[in-house]
């Protein structure tokens, strides 16, 4: 068992990192531990936990801002926001169950470090877009800050963007400031029977190009729809496209009616009301609609989805569903399919033409050490990645190799 | 404004450098005559001027790459320039530097409705992107007031905002990809038509980097379907406090308006005299609140906002009933800067952001500063997101008045930081706020930012003298000072 440190203040965390730097000792950074099995496996002798750097230190609903320690549980943040009818608009997912763990174990630090986002990404942005400021300890053993508590801020480099999605390889965050937004009063989902990816992508595109302010668009082939806990979805016994509208009551009703009308040319339409909508989009957000096997996450140009899915089906016999109007493809490659790299080569080759990236989200430690977990970068971009790592963590002591070998 | 010492050796090789650039960019693309260079001596921040050593106007990314590669090997500095509308001196030339203008990169390359994005060369204006797609019902959301002139490449460099960013975000939230050339001439692509990055978010760090990390040669942005309708309220208040309370209550009620702008009395009067928008002349503060979206939603929210305004002592409320009327409401706000220009020989536009609830305190203290410096100040304010634009009125022909205005401005920005805000909301640091960076950041913070600069441009030839008050050599910044924490916190367990 690695030895674990549990600093309670930024200064303590800094002292521990400074010690590690002096001894060139690698540290694994953890929060709630719910995403420890994502990324390349780490084999450090020491773990530094952000669990005690927790608590909401500032929440001003009228100013749309919240500040919290990275170890603050997402459940606590959700509850506090709920009391004021607010939310983190990027719909942070909970991958606990997807990765074989319990739900509700995630922390705000983990959500930011992974730059995660749910179905509303297409309208509201990802974690990066709501991340206003932070304090962190760099691998140089120094406490530094960037950003602020206001939305409009271009003072200096936007280091928040680098920290979001760096998986703890650039610094241990000790304080996080995020933008919060009002939660919608009402939610409706229009379901459209779309048997194939081509018509589904066209239907989603129509919805997203309409003035009806669609906040999510997904497509579930029949196998994925059958796994839903929402009876209207599972019971449809058909592949379904789903388009969500949110907002004030009268507006949601009007837009839902308009979308039902406009999208009926693609197939039979149904609608989900608030409760079922919430459940359904949570399943999409948390990737609960896939079977066993290795899970890949592909971010691609939305219009490329049908072509990519065709290849995945033919060459990998994969199961999948689609979010972000086609821009996000979730894939499971079953045991025995996809060969030694569980489809890495097929997947990365098929997305190369249109651009995008594929990451390995659920896989054995062995596979994650053999196959690039994050999208391989072009030589000059990777050079920049290495330079950035060196700029924050010159001795490579923070989560070394979690994203790329030697980074 | 102190800029890095010119490199005498580079200046002595000027003729040779011109010849080399002419081999890369044939024809008229290399400017070396003083009277032609004059057009490039400043950007939108006209108080600072410097003739560039040479101006080069390439037409292809290969030319940009060749220019940078040539300069990289010879220690020649580069100042990238878009439309030259920066209000912070981001494109201020260097005596020993080449100003690299991207004005010839003026084509829209791809309009892709299936993926809802547009790819354009960096010299295309912000407004031209919306113009290219509006017939099909789309638009590009960030709308800086200079949108008719400013370039999309410059928008990326400055992370430009506009009046709609509370609801629709800044450039960084609407940008999908760039192609850019690094100082050593290498061409890289960051992002594309998909969302988010597979590795470090280099696109995010490049956005708002003020031309210090690379030269952008192509930009891909998201386009949105235009809202079905937009209506505005014009609300007069007896004080800035009541107007500020109204703003807080609107947002507290869960309403995010498409735009929410505040003006103070001096700005109201200047604007009204200029465009006759029908603004309430007795109001101490004016709020323009715009709701956009589906018609039924806009109608309902207009009613809710009106009720909140009346609860907060609004003295007058007008609601636009036609597109013409809505445009009239905005006409005064949009003309606020030139309107102030009519009542004063010169004005100096500031750009701090504050937490909104500190507004009345900041305005009170700004008035005290105004008395102390003997200079008037008019305020326009992106009320939804706390971004202040105080306009300090001065006369550059009066000796010492510019310096006085600059000192006043610096005090305003320090005040913004003191109340928990920031130095610049959307105009950038450039040279203007460079020496104030220490008000907001420690030396450790600034050194960490400069190490990012070193990751992209280790020889620091791209736009040096901007953003950072002190230039450190990258080798010096890279050194690790190992200082074990053992002596502190003896109670925590150690290795």
C-alpha cells in the first residue's frame, strides 16, 4: 500500500510537494478516488489526497459564483446549488458505476481535472468553460493562482484551461472557483424513432439548427435504448433519437410542440416529461446504456458520426450510443472483439480523417499501460505538451505518465 | 512606457532583413518606407506610438512559417497584428521588430452547417462571419463593439467578449480550432470541428495569449442559430444602487438576459445628445435589459423583469415593441464612446471587472478619485458580468493631463482588484496594464505564466514587452530551487 498524505491546507500540501521535489519522489494525486482507474496506471509509492482540502468557502447565488476546496464532494455541491435553484451547467457526469464503483463518490477537483461534461456540453460548454479561477501547488513546490471569481477576465494567460483536463499532471489544486447558473424550471424530451445513424444525425442536426434552443441531442440504437430504466425508452423496442428542451414552462411547452411537429418527418415522435427526462439524461450523462467490455469515448465532428459508426459496427462488432448531436460517441468493445488493442487502431484510424480524439475510459490496467489512453498528438503538438509539463512539473513528480508516457 | 532595449545588431542588419523578407514575400508585401510604416505605429490605444523596423504582410501560411523561421535563427522580434483595433496596445510595434500584419488573410474558407461551424482566415472581421451565415438564420455570438473592424484572429488573441457574453460566452467558449505557426516556423493545428481537447487544452491557453505564443493562420468557430426574437427594456433608476439591486435580483430570479448594460448620468446625457434615443435625462442610472429567445419566453421574461424593476424603485420603464425600437434603445449605448468623444477632446477607456455587489462602492470611490484628479468620468458597464468601462475625460493638449488620466485609470484598476475583481475584462493587458500585473499576481504567479510562454517561444521573440512587467530568460525561469518543506509543519508525516 502506498503511503498517503492528507494535507488540510494549501501550505501543508505545498510542504509535502516540496519534500517530494527534494527527493524526486513521485506522487499520485487523488480526490474521492472515483476516477483512479482512468488514465495510464500509476505506480507511485506515495499518494497525496485532496479529500481534506474540502468545503464550500464562498457561494453567492446572485453573483453566479462558487468557490470550494477540490476535495468537496459533488453531492454536497449539488445539494447546495439545489437549494438556490442553481446548477453547474456543464452537467458533470458521475462515472463511478461505469468504472465498477459506487455512485456519488466524485469531487469537484476530479470533475475539473478531467474536464468532464455531460449532454449539455453542446449548449453550455464543458468544465473548462465554467472554471473561473484556482489556487494550486505546482510540481515546483510553489503555490500559484490564476483567474479570479468573475466571468469576464482576460488578465494574463488563462491557466484554468490548462488545469482543466490535465488530470493532476500540472499541479495539485487547492481551491477552485466556478461559475454557476440557474437550473431550468421545466424539462421536456422529444423522442424520435430513428432506425439508422444517418437519419438520427439529420434529425439531431435539424433540432440543433432550429431556433428552439435544444440543450441536448442523443441517439440510442435499440440495444442501448433497451438498457434504459425509463420505460418509454426501453419499451419502444426501437432505436431512438432524443432532443431536450429546458427553460420556463410556457416556452418549453411551445418549443417541445414545435420540435415534435418539425421532427416527425424523421419518424414517430413521443415525449418525456420532467421526471423521466431527468432520469433519461442522467443515464446518457453517466454512460449507463452500454454493455460489458472496454469503453471508448470519441469526440468528433457531429456530421462524421454515421460514417464512423458504420466502421465500428463492421470491424469491431461494437455497441455504442451517440451524444452531443453526433459529436460524442460512446463505444464498448466486447471481450474477444477488437484484438489486442481493443479497437484502438481501428478507432483512431477512422477518426483521423475528420479530426477528433478518442480516449480509453474503461479498461484493465494492463490495456491502459499498453495502449495510448489519450489521443496521440502530432510531433510538434506533443513537443508543446512536454514543454508545458516541464514548465509546471520539471522533475515529473505529479501523476507522472498519467496522460502520456514521460509527461 | 518602457519597452525591451532595441537590439543594435538587428537594427544594423535591417537592409539584409528587408531583402530576405522580400525573397519570402514578393511584391508589395514588405513595407520599409517611413511614411508607409507610419500607418502601423499604433493600434486602438493611440497614446503609445512606435515606428516598426519593418512591416510584412504575408499571404500564405507557408510565408508566415518562412518569415518566422528566418527571424527565429537571427534573433529578430515579431509583433503580430490583426486589424489593429486593440485597446491595450497589444500590437504596439517594436523599434527593432517586424510587425507581421495578417490583413491579407481575409477569406472565409468553409461554412459547415452540418457541424455548425465556420472556418476563416484570421484577418476576416468578426462581423463578416455573422454576415456570411445570417441569411441562413445563423450568427457568431461574441460581438465586441469593434466587430465591424476587428479581426477574428485578433479576437482569439485577446479572447474578445461583447455585450452578449453573459449568456453566450467569450471567444474561448465559441472557438473550436486554430492553425498556428510557432516561432520556429512549425505549423500546428489545435482543435478542429470537434469539442474539447484529447490532451492538454492548448487551444484554451492560446486564446487570450495576446500574440505571445504563436501566429494564428486559420480559425474555426461555432455558429449558433439566431434567436427567434429579441426585445429590450429601457429602465431609469434614481441611483446606481437601485439599478445594481435590480441587476442582482434579475439574476437571482434565474433570468440570464442576452444583454444587460448600465450607463451613468454623464454617459446617458452624452449618448442622448448624440443619437436622441429617448433616454430618461433625469435618471441617475440607466439599464438596458435585452431578452432573446423564443417569442413566448421573451414575452414572459419581459414581464418578470419589468416587475423586478418596479420593485427596485425604477422611475421609468420602456419596453421595445418593434425591432426598430429595440435598435433605438441600443443606439445610445453603442454610440456611448464616440458620444463621450464629443463632450471631451480625449477620453481614456478602462476595462476592469468587479464582483457586481461592490458596484455602488466602486462608483462612489471612483467619484472621489474623479474629484481628486480633477477629471470627469463617464461610466458604461456590462452589468450582467461586472465588466466596467469607465471613460476618463481629458485633454491631451493640456500639459500633464494624459499622465494624470493614466494615473487615475491605474487607481481605478487597482480598486477593481482590491474589491475582488480583475485588471481587464476583455481588452487585454498589452502594454497598457503590463506594469499593473503585480497588483493582481505574485511574482510566483507571473513566473508560472511566463513558463507557459517559454513552452511555446523559448527565445521570447514573439511580441516581447507585452503582458509581463519583467522579462526573465527562460533558462532562469526553468531552474528549480529545491527547498524542502521539512522545517514547516513538523506534525505532518513525511517521506
